C-alpha cells in the first residue's frame, strides 16, 4: 500500500510541474517519518482483508511542511496572477486529500489578497465548501452568495452553475431535500450550456443522492451511472470512489448487502491507494453500516471506530454525528442498551445543533426502535412520529410507509406533549 503522504506529495509535485521547471521544484521534497492513526488498535479477530483496508497512514506535520514549501517557492517564482491560480489548485488538492484546515487557510488568503474577481469568487466557493463540510451553514451560504454576485456581474454561467450546485449541497446536508433537488436542477441547466464535464458529473452525482433519499431508486441509478461514466473518462479517481460510495449506499438501502459491499470495497481500494481520506472516512462508515446488517458486529465496530477517528481529524461534524448513531446501533446489537441510548442521544444532540432535519429523523427512528424493544411505548411512538413528520414534509412517501410498517398506522397520531423524554 502506498501511504497518503506519498500520494499527496506526488499531487503537489504534479501541480508544481504545471507552473515551474523541474529544476526549480525538485529539491522541495524531503524524507519524513510517518505515524499511523489507530493501526495498532485494530482487532486481531477481524479478517486480513479488513485489516488491510483499515491500515492507513497520516502525518499532518509533514503535510504542512510540503504545503508551506510549495507556496513559498511558487510565490517566489510566479507572477501574481499565476501564483493565485496555483494556490487555488493547491487548495482543491487539499480538499480532495481531506486536509480541510489547510485548504481553509489557502482559500482565505486568496479571497483577501487577490484583486482578480474571478479568482476571488472561486476562492469563496472553496470556503463555502469547507464551511459546509464543517456544518457551518450560515457562513457557507454567505460565501456562495458573495461568489454568485461576482459570477452574475461577469455573466459566468459555469460559475453560477457551481453556486447552485453548492447551495444544493448545503440544502441537502441540512436535510432540505426538495430544495436541494431544485438547486441541482437549476445548476444542471447552467452546466449543460458549458463544456465542463466535471461539473456536470458532480451535479449528476448530487441528483443521484437526493433521488435516493426520496426513494426514487431508478432515477438515482441513472444519475450515478452518468456521473461514473464521466469521471472514468476524465480519470478522476476520487470522484469514482465517491460514486462507488453512493452506489453502495443505494444497495444498502435496498438491503442488497452483497452488492453494497462490492461497491464499497471498490471505493475503499481506490481511496486507500490514493490517500483520499475524506472519501475513505465515508466509505468506512458505509461499510460499518453494511456489516452490522450482516451481524458482523466486531468488524462493524472496527470500521466505525476508524471512521470516527478520521472524521475528528477532518473536523467533519456531520459524519461524527452519523457515526455516533451507528455506534449506538452497534451497542444495541451487543445488548448494551444504556450505551446505545447514550450514543444515539449524542448523535441527536449534534444533529439538532447543526439543524440537520434528515439526520434528526434518522436518529429518531433508531431511538424509537430502541425504546420499542424496551417496551417504552410512549417514547417510541414520539420518536417515530418525529421521523414520519419529517419524511412527509420532504415528500418521501416510501420512507413514511416503511416507518408506518414498523409501528402500525394508528401509532403515529400521538401528540408530542404526551411524551416524557426524561
């Protein structure tokens, strides 16, 4: 396995080669020692394949050194306009590699110092992406709005497509699925007028996600296949891994676990080999979900714990909340109901603070199931009702029907005032 630093180094070196002569940058790279996050804690009782998938290496101090040296060299050698284009590309490489805090520093510097409005707008989109990943929706939207005004002034259709796509992503993360779908559809209109295949593929992927959430499985698959075809054509392996993730989740929702794991494993293989830590975190989480359905509780816990470790490292609050939900499910499978309740309540608290309605509904279902198994019927009905209310507002009838089958049609009419949640 090639470690994440080597891949990251290679990406910076390739970027420098686009802007500088070889003899100007080849001495920038140095040998460093790496350490492994949690690798020594991997259980000896899981399969060798799973151990290999969980064996990843990270060294943030070395990453910082390579970034600082690259920026210093580029600033010294390049004219102002080329330097800012270089740093934009570097910021995007950092996002792709899961180095979110580094990317934030880079985009913040560009937005403050560049006099080129187009470059400034692109840096604002980068910041919007970062704040969205950190679940700071208000800041994210404000950056998109500022970028949108610049793109409108420049009559930049592709820039506007990027803005609508970002607004769709933020809306989706907040659980506002119909609004997200509307933004993505608007974005696709602008994107179709351009020749930017990557942007078209991003929007197709996002439309696949929202259709999957709304239960439109066939439409979702069509969008994912369109995105996969484009990403393979342009050789964007990170995005290919992301599409495999989404396909895996689609199969997981349909309870086709064999197909789900096959897609997830393809994504993990690509992400481990290329150091795509952000995607890998989500793939680990997805695999943990699939394994719990197969009742492989021990392996599920290992993947969930590694995903939690990485998500803290990436400051990915949404994923942290989702993994706490999964750890609650795992604890329930291990008959540790007290721990299960604690983890689920932590997840509910984080998602409530982030105002993520979709995740609140999903955690509510798990709490309702937990309380139902303990014969705490009033609390169970309360949380089922919370979930049903959300999916009805989101126009997701398949989800509503699935929940109603769990509890019976008459159970959902309970008033929230009747429930004691102490």
